[in-house]
C-alpha cells in the first residue's frame, strides 16, 4: 500500500475538500487528486464522492477514514515517543471549545510558547465538541461535560460557574435580588437546542420543582436569545460568563438552585493523554484553572 496515497485520502476525507487538504499537506491540488485517484484505481473502489467543491466519503470511505484516524494517531504517538527529548519544533494541534472565554487565553499562551505548532480551533455546543474528540476530529478541548458522560475521555476540571437568569432591565423580576424557580412559571423562556447542557440542567430543575414556564421557545444561537430578551420578548438562562457586559438593556439574576452550575474541563481521549502536544496543552491550561 502506498503511504502517500493513503495520507492524501485521509487529508481530503477529513477536510471534505481537495483545496483545503492541499494546504494542510503543502502540495498542489492536482498532486493530491492524482494520489487519491491512484489509491482508488489500485483497489478498484470509489472512496470519495465529488459534489462540486465539496467532497464526501462513500460508505467504504467512511470506514477507511476511521481506520486512518487510528493509524495516524499511532504514528503521531510513535513520533512523540522518539522525540521526547526535543522541543516542540513542529506539529499540529486541533482544539475544540464550546465557547471562546476559556480557550482563548490558553490558546494565546500555548502559541507564544510553541510558535511552530500549527493550530486549528473549532467551536460548537458541548455535545458536538465531545463528539469531535471521540471521533478524532480534534485532539483536545475545553468543554462542559456532565460527570460520567464519557468514560473514554480524560478530564481535568478547569472552571466552574453558575447559571443565571437573563431578563430585561424593565422587567418586574429585575428588581428581585435572587430568582426562584417558581418565578419562571408565567414567563416566555428562550432556550437553546435540546442537546444544550444548560437547557438539560434547567429542565431537570424544573421537573424536580414541578415548574412549567408559560412558553418554551427554542433559539439557534446565544446571540438570538440575547436580542430576544433585550427586546422584552421573554427571559433566558445562560452561564454567568456568557452574560453580555455593557448591555444596559438587560440584568443577570442569580437563581436559587445550587444544582444549576456547570464545570468546564480540559479533555482528550484517554488513549491520547500522553501525546506530547496534548500533554503540553494540559500543562498550559493548568495555569488558567479556576476551580
């Protein structure tokens, strides 16, 4: 089997694009295309479906992609073992995050210490970030994860914070020092998608307290929820770190429920925790811990 052909397929299938994969491997797009084509012709199989500028693995391509992830993970660990005594002079680290507030200071420090490491950062809700780790799409992440949710992950607590109610400044609730769960009963409540950890924690508290808001309205982004609340359409709940500073249209209120707290973790797959770049990211992140 030609290693270069396999690496070319892996890059294209991972990036879902010949042009982006060519940039990652620092080769021309035509070279990459010919290498993938040679692999397909050698084994008389179609591994990729070309759909305009986008590329999607076929069924057998998806299976091969998963095997390549494991193969190249082991290669990275072998290289890491052989280079233990050297500085991080090259390499790549793919980072996931469920929000920018925690990861950016860590990322800045890491890049200052290791300027030759190529960095990529992807974001999404907590479930997506965890999924990317489990599927080898990312190497390490700072993400909110429920205790015991993913036994395959190595987790170190990074930050802990409360959820707060988010209400218009002229709302009658804004005059309260602390909001009770029963205060949600007569309100329109803006929430994120069902997989949102904030939403799941809040709904569990409502179930325990027998609370049902007047209307539950799903929004597709934090920004949309913020603007809806600021416009006086209802209230919402978010982490205290997400509350928009400098927006005098709204007020954050503590909620009288100690279970409404979230812990952010630095996370990676257990079987990758000793990979050198990942280990170094953990070392840098420990300097910013707040738990």
